[in-house]
């Protein structure tokens, strides 16, 4: 399919809802939040191995990033529906 042809289906939906931008914003915010949690609660002192906290930070980034992306995409869908 060339660039001049109109897109339809999933690609058009992803583009209309601006999912890539929502994902970038969502995961950036989740990374900042996770870094703050890590700095406030883990770095001051811990008795457990650091690898456990790194794994927990990964889970927090991925889960919060997915949630933020879904919420931002839902907001985009509502705005698109109201137009």
C-alpha cells in the first residue's frame, strides 16, 4: 500500500487515537514515577538483594505504562467521538 492510498482498519484506528504518542507519554510518566518510588523507598537503605527491587521496578514500569496508555487512549477516543 502506498502513502497516497487512504488507510483503513487497525492502522487507521491506531493513528486516529494517537496510540504511539499515548504510549510514549504513558511509559515516560511511569518511568518517572518508578524512579521516584525507587529513590524514596529503596535507595535510602534495604536489606534485600537489589535485583529483587530492579525486577519490581520493571513490573511497576510496565504495568503503570500500560494503564496510563490505556487511559490516555480512552481519553483520545472520547475526544474523537465528540467531534
